[in-house]
């Protein structure tokens, strides 16, 4: 988004030129590290699995809200390439919830114009999940209202490794010279190739780290951290994050 400074140029008087009537405040692509399901359950003396179940409800609400607010893309970190290190039972709970979520929400995606996309090496998931995902991607491919990009078995370092291998094999095949590799070629080899630039990266639950999420894409994204645990993150919280985004002055290295 374009931001204009007021006459006195002070940082607290940055104007939100997208206008208060634009609920996205100019953000096209918002990504969320959905963290804190376990702590949410712990605080309520409930099993972790229930925290994850509540987390899925939060996903459902936030996808609806994102579409209604007019976001073009929401990218949600659902399962990292490092989350395999969790106890087998928890991984299996999470995969079960993923199955349920795709099955129960695919019709709503179709109805609401949501295009499903998956980033990450999802082909390494169980074959029935891969089939479900491929089917959902195909059924929603023509949808234009919003793209929901779900990060599954995603790690930014793994994504970059796969991109490097892809580019290296084209060089080896004589299709391009090493010196000709441009930044755009790298961006085009990433899982997010067809998405607009990342504007806002949100992390819930108070942790101040990226945990291997969208490292390349976050180069000039605005960051927003909230103490809210993921199951408590709702439309109001999303609106707060977008409002904060609206007050940022993005410079991209310029002055
Ligand atoms: C996020 O919640 C969900 C996933 C990573 C799948 P966590 O399960 O990480 O919850 P905390 O961080 O232990 O509270
Ligand atoms: C990041 O959360 C991954 C997802 C939200 C899917 P984690 O809970 O796995 O991250 P760390 O381990 O606290 O860095
Ligand atoms: Mg966590």
C-alpha cells in the first residue's frame, strides 16, 4: 500500500491512504503462524487434541472473515516440516483434523469462491490426504474471491532447497546460464510463485520468531505479533492486525 506522511512528517501521523473504509487497509496477502493451540488447552485443563480442534474452528472463522474483509490471499501455517518431531499421537490427531477439515469445508470453498492452494511438500503426507487435497485444488481452481494457501509439511528452508534443485537442474540441462539466474527466477521456483507479495505476517501466542515460515517472502512484509492464542484469534483480532498494518510506513529500503 502507499502511505503518505502528514506535513510535520512525524511517525505517529502516518496516514492510512487506503482509507478507513477499506477493511484490508491495503493488505492483499496476509499470512498467519497459527500458534498456541497447546497452551490454550493447557490453560483450560483440556487435552492438547481439543486445543487443535478449537484451532480448526478458528481457521474456519478466519477464512470466512478474510474473504468478507476482501483479502486476496490468506496463507496459513498449519503443519511445519519440523512438526513431525511431535509425539506420534499428536501428529496423527493433526492429520485426522486435516482430513475432517478438507471434507467438511470444501463445499463452503466452492460456494464462497475460495481457491485452495497448498504450499509445502504435501505429497509426502498420507496418500488419502494427498488425493483429497488434489481433488479440492481441482474443484476450486476457478475460484476468484480469495486464495487460501495452506502450508502443509512446509518449511521455508525446504522450499528454498527444492527451488535451488529445480533451478540447478535447468542449468545442468543447458536451459540457462548460472549468471542469468535472477531474483525473479528464484521467486518463480518457490511454492508461492503465483501469489502477490506478502504484506502482513501475523504470529499468535506471543512467540517472537518465524519458525521457518516464508523466510524469502517476508523480506519486506510487515510483522504483527499478538499474545492471543490461536483458538482465540477471531475476526476482531484480524481487524486489529490490519488496522496496525494500515498505520505502518513501508519503505522497501527507500527513504
Ligand atoms: C499450533 O499450536 C498448531 C501447530 C503447530 C500444528 P501448538 O500445538 O504449537 O501450540 P503450543 O505452541 O504448544 O501452545
Ligand atoms: C509453528 O509453530 C508451526 C505452525 C504454526 C504450524 P510451532 O509451535 O511448531 O513453532 P515453534 O516450535 O514454537 O518454533
Ligand atoms: Mg507452538
